[in-house]
């Protein structure tokens, strides 16, 4: 090697060249290779030591430290002990000499390299590693450096990565736990002494009596005047150095709290000190200094202060997130909550100079914490409140000295003064958690229901009123107009999310306090309805149609707000429908009737005066508003379908006039909207309501209502313009259900099945006329235009028929029989057309969807001969060539076709009884000889999941096809050693499962592991002789290899359990034969290491210990391989 000085110069110029923007990628690769080769040389570290002490070039220093890092983490085992001693002594000296002048990122990296040595060698070879850190912290000159070392040690040693053996990981954690008390004492001392040193108690006048800061609530929260007085001390003004030390100490605490258990080492004085610092975040005065003095130095100081608050809250939240609280720590917890709620009261306190909202806005400024993304004090505080309610409320509520109701009052203030939408959403989440807690508490203690509700009633009513106000433009226009209602994120816009989350809170309050909630919501709805219903007087007839004669800008704006609010309130009323049915139907009948009558009136009004077609002064705003209100009124009425059904069953015998009137009026509102000229949003709302009336309510008189007959005529009239696809499907479903579904409350003899059957046949006949005519023409070759027309007819007809079948698949046998009779001809046409379109994968896809739905819903009605004919047709059509064409050449549509075909076969092989058993051999051969070879080697997951599900169903539902066990045989032999049939097919299927575990697709792996485990639970798969003797340990081997390669790490737990279930079939064989053989075949480890691995795998037979042993084996095997790879070539190991 060249001299150190020359090497340093060369390295500096290489680094400068590497990072210069004119250097080409080619040259960069050359330099990289050169540097890597240099780093690999034995003794390169000596040069790096020289470079570190002699250069000021950041790149060179970073490179040198990377060489050390690589040496320590990957090659340490092979470094001579003399060299190790030298490195252990030189690097800390270097750090001490230069830590004040090094850039922070170099200093932190050097700290990490020293900690890495500690991770390997402390305490055996580096006994003063931790003592040195404690000395650094205690010496005022090096306190910051000591704290950085301490935090790095906590990060790297408490939860080390996997390049250590399990025994070493356990040893490190124990060593660190022994130091926790000392470390926490030191950190408490640092924070306390800085606070006391800068405290200004003597100079402060007592708080004025009117300030209210030490009011009753505070005394009740803190239980002791001295604590309240302590927390009322003014916040000290810290110099920059003290500020820096405090922030490092708090960062250390936050990391320590993330892994140390809650115990008495975390003393009351430490907690109180952390809370003192948490006040930095919520005191806006310390931030104000900067703006008064104006200098940028002060502005940075304000930022620092804010950061201390954020860091202190991080410490508190780390403690809060632990659910397991030892008895002796509960009192500390209570004290923590009391102190945090003192802060909450401080944040939300009204005073003349500050509104609560503007204070929260200041506290919501994000501050940068070392090396982490910017966070704001408000975000941290909201996290605290969420943890309090979700983890600790049930524990704390029982303390009589903790004022929960007053806490809710503060949370209320905090929620409704949030400066951002995200902050408000987070607070609504906390209320949702609280309401869930309350609901489950009441369900588990029904006797105390009244007492619990009385305690919280006022808070809940306040919450409900305020949340309702927040969704109304009347009260909250400025904020609501900021919400985006255009861009979809997770299938909803920002406005829809805001509304949905608010309505969930309203619904949860309704569940607890139905009467209050209803009497709060309904009057507000009424007010907005009056405006809407009053629009009729402003409608004037003009030459082109109707016009809304409201033109003044201010009036238009007010109308817009009122219509938006009405739309939201209609959604709220719809959301509450579920709280009027079931056991409470009678008790809340009058309220629900009032709502439904209003909704029926509003929907009819909208349809009669055709507000959706009216001309307005601001069409781009008011027209969508009017359409939305109309659509929401229909949707809200639809939500009450279950209530209407219950109403029907209560009154159908005595006086159904009121019910008949409601349903008839609703239908009058619906029918004018079922037209292709109506906007789709409104049309679909009307269709959904029609479906609910036909399916959920099912009144016997529906068919005789003129409005319904009108819809029948419109749909079956071929000259009328067809509705858009979605609407057509919904209307046909409704009409079909009117005729097919049994009428409630009537005996079989009064169901008039004969008439309804005839009507249904003529309905389907009219809907499928064009489709049935295709049978004769489709076999002939078609021109392109003609083919496209044919495809449209197929698509339109099959989408309607598939939906009709799906909607009755769970209904009575009679309904399904009539449905199939009506469909029979169309089904036969579909089967005849299928071969003609086998090469048009889009058509095949739709046909197979239809057949799949038929098999799922009507296979009994189709009868065995026809079903056999269908399956045989499919099996003949899907030849090896056709499958290959679909899967390999037609992309996703082709794969979907094959997947649907396999789904149909899944339905067939699940069928109980002997009917479809003759198909099993051809289904298995299709899977194993035709589909499997095509997809086995493809990396794409297409078709695989469906194929393996089919194989699982074949085994699960047809076990006796493979294992003919007779009770007599098992009794005679004492053990069930059953005869095996179709052994070759069984072995091929198992082999396919085994192969799937060697592929990278994690979803397939998880699914197939679940299938094997299910077969073992239900049919004792792992115990079968063929599995036990020829496959068991092959599977265990594959699962262990997967764990070693870390390719499916997310499934560690599932793989561990499956390995146990397989091994437990033959523990003796596992320990005496499999494990030694597995270790013998492991490459990359020597025989001594193999012996250690074998010895550490204890012969436990319970699940937790066994899986722990498996994970230990896997971890240590990887660790040994890493060590062995790092040894210099030619190393002789004894």
C-alpha cells in the first residue's frame, strides 16, 4: 500500500470527483469498485484511522467510518485481538478529541461505530464501555456527547437486529436492564438541575385572583394544592446549551421508555420533571418572546422551546401506550393523567388576549426533532388523549378522585377548537372510542344503565349538537367550503369523509340516548325542509319550461347553503333508521312514522314539481344541489325499508290503510324518475328504493299499483329507450322480485304462485327476446359490425339475468323453481352460444359469470342431466391449447375466464351426495395435467389461487375418494389405517402444494398453508400414513428453509405453528432423525456450530416453546453464516 499521506490525498480527490456533477455514471461505478476493493483489504482500517484524524473532508470521514462499520458488523470475528484492542482504544479517543468540531452526522456515525463494538464485546472484552458513557454524561463538558452515546446504545442494543445470536440478544437486554435505574437517575438529575438553575420563582408575583388558572377543576384534578402550585410556576428561560442538553435527555427517555417495563424505577420525581418540560409546548408566551424581540436568534429559541414540549409529550405517550400496568405503577399513572389534564386545561383556557383556537393554531406549528420528521405539540397531545381513552379510561374511571365529566368538558373544548380538519378528525376518533367504551360498559352492566347515562348525558347531548352544527353551512360555512368534494381518496372525497365521520358520532349518541338525539336532530331537519318545500311558490313557467325565480346573489347563496345542509341532514336521518326497529319498534313508532311521512312527502314533492329539471339563476351550483337533495331524500326513505317491513307485519291484518298510503305515495314519487332522461344519480336512487320496496317490504298489493304496472310496461316495451345499464339491472331485479319473492305474513295457499309464475315467464321472455334469437345466427360467421352488436345484446341480457338469479339465490325453493322455469330457454341458448364465442374472451367471461351464478343459486333446479351436460361442454371446450391461449396470450381477461371456470368446478366438487362424483377424475386431471403445468412456472399469481382452492375443495369435500375408511376396519385394527385409493393423484396434488411454498407470492403461500392446516384439523391430513411416511418432513424442511431465507417474514407466526403441527405427529422422528439430518445438510456452518444449534433446540413438545426453539434455530443459523462469511480466507478454525 502507498504511504498514508499519499493515500489520503488520492482518496480526497476520488471522493471530490465522485460527487462532482460532471462525473459520468460509468466513472462513478469504477470509483465505487476501487473503494470497495480498498475496504476489503486486511488492515485497511489503519489507513482509515489515519484518514479520520487527518482530514476535514466529510466524504472521506464518512467513507472511513463505513469501512469500520463493515469491519465490526461483518468481519469482527476474524480480526486479531491485538487489532481489536487498538480499535477499541483509538476510536473513543478520536471522538473525545474532535466531537466539538465534527459535523453532527459524522459525530453520530462515529458514536454508532463505537456502540457497534460494544454490541459485540461488552462486557467481556470491552468492560468499560458503559461506564465510559455514564462518565461522559456526568462530566458537564461532555454531557451532550454522553447522551448521544446513551441514546445510540438504547437503539442498537435493546432491540438489536438479527446479526447476533439469540443468547447474545438476551444477554444484552439483561445487561441494559441492570443499568436502567442508574441511567434514569442520571437523566432525572440533569433535567431537574437545569430546571432549578433557570427557575425564576422568587421574582414572580402571585397569579391574580381572576386568572382562574388555579380554579376548582385544577384542585380536583391534582388533589393537592402543592402540586398545583408547582405546575403554576412560570417556565424558566433556558440558554441554547441547556435547551440542547434537555432535548437530548428527553430523546433518551423516550427511547428507553419504548422498551423498559413500567416499574418503580420510573420515579414520581422523574414524571413530574417530564411534565414540567411538557409545559414548554403549551405555553405560547415562550414562543411570543421571539416576535417581541424580533431577532432570528430568538425565533429559533421559540422553536427549540416548542420542541422540548413535543419531546416531553413523546416520553409521556411512550409510557401511556403500555397496556400492562403493574399494581404499584397505577398510582403513578393517575398522577400522570392529573398532570396532563392540567396541561389540557391550560391549553383550552379562555382569556381576553387569546381565543382557544388561535392558541391551538400556534401550538400546531410543526417543530423539527432531531433526525425525525416535524411534529406538532397538538398532534402529540391528541395522541395522548387517544391513548388515554382507548387504553386507560376503564382503569381510571373507577377512581373517585378522577373527574371524568370535567375531563370530557375539556376534551369537548379541545375538539371544537382544532385548527385543522385532520386534527378535528383525530378528535372525533377519540369521541368514537369513548362512545364505544360507554356502549360496551352499558351492555355488560345493564342494571347500572341509567346511572351511567345520567352521569354522561349532558356531555353527550352537547357533543351531538356541536357535531351537527359542524356539518351545517348555516354554522360552519367557512370551514366546510375548504373541503374538497371532487378528488376521490379511498373511494370518498374529503367532504364525504368529513360527513361520514360526523354521522358515525351522531349514530353512536343516538344508540345511547335515542330520545334526546331525535329531538335534537328532527327540528333542524324540519327547518331546512320548510325552505325546500317552500320553493314551489318561486317556480314560474317560462317559454322553455319551469324556472326558479330566485335571482339575487345573496338569496342564491343562502339557498345553496340550506340545500347542502338539507342533504347532510337527510343522510343523518337515514343513518339513524336502524335505531327504530327490532325491540324498540313500538316504543319509538311515532317518531319513526313522523320521519317516514315527511320523507314520503318530500320525495313526491320533488318528483311532482320536477325540481331536477328546473332552470335556475346559478345552474352550476343550484341544479346539482336540487338533484342531490332529491336523491338523498329517496336514499333516506330507502334506509327505512326494514322499518316499513316491520310496520307491515304489525298492521297487515287490522288497518293497513296508513301503510298502503305510504307505499303507494312512495311509488308515485319513484315512477316519474325511471326514465333515461333523468340524471343518473337521481335515477339510481329511485331504482334502489324500488328494489328495497320489492325485496325488503314485499307488500302483497305492489303488483296491482298502477305506478308499478307502468314500470313493467316501460321495461318490456322494446320500442322504449333502454335505461343505462346499472339502472336497467336494478329495475329488472325489482320487477322479478315482485313476482318471485314470497309475500310475508301469508300462508303458502294464498301466494298465487300460478299467476305469478306466468307473469314472471312473460317478463323474462320480453327481456330476453333479442338474446334468444341469436341462437340461429350466432353459429354463422359474422362481420365485425354485426359481432359488436351481438356482443352488446349478450352483455345487456346476461348482466340482467345474472343479477336476477343472484338476488333470489338464498330464497325459498318455490321462488328458485319459478325463476329457473322462466330462464330455462335462455340458459340453453347460452350453452349453445358458448362454443361459438370460445375465442372471444370478453364474451366467454360474461357467460361464465352467468353460469357460475346459476351453479351457485339454481343447481338443484337445473337438475342433474343438464348440469352434467354443461360441465361436459366446458371440459370439452377447455382443452390444453385453449387454456394455454387464455392464460398466456389473452392477458387478464383470459385469466379471468379460466378462474371463473375453476370457480364453477369448485361449486360442483363441493356438492354433497354422489351425483357429481363421476366428474372427480376428469376435474383432477384437468387441474393437474392441463392447468397446473401452464401456471406452475409462471411468476404471475393469476389463476393460481383459484386452482389451489379447487384442489383444496376436491380434498376437503371428497376425502373418501382418496381414503376409504370403514368403521369396522378401524375397530378391528384398533387404529384407523385406512385403504388408500387414487394415490398417484393425491401425491401429485400434495407435490403441487409443496412447490407453491417455494414461490415468492406471499398471498398464495398464506392461502395454501391455511388449506393444509384446515385439512389437518378436519381430516387429520398430517396423520395419514402416506403423508407421514413420504411427505411430512419434506414439508417441514421447506417451511424451515423459508424461515431461514426470510422470504415470507410476514408469515413467521403461521409458519411456526404449521411446523409444530407437522412435527407433533412424530416428535420422536423429528428430534432423532429429521433435525440431525436438517443440520447435517446446512451449508455455511461448521460441525461445532451445528452441534450448538442442535443442543439449543430443546426437546419441548408444547407449542410456545417449540416455536420459540424454531425461531432461535433460524436466527442463530443465519448469525453463524454471517460470522463465517466474514472470516478472512484461509482462516483455520479449531
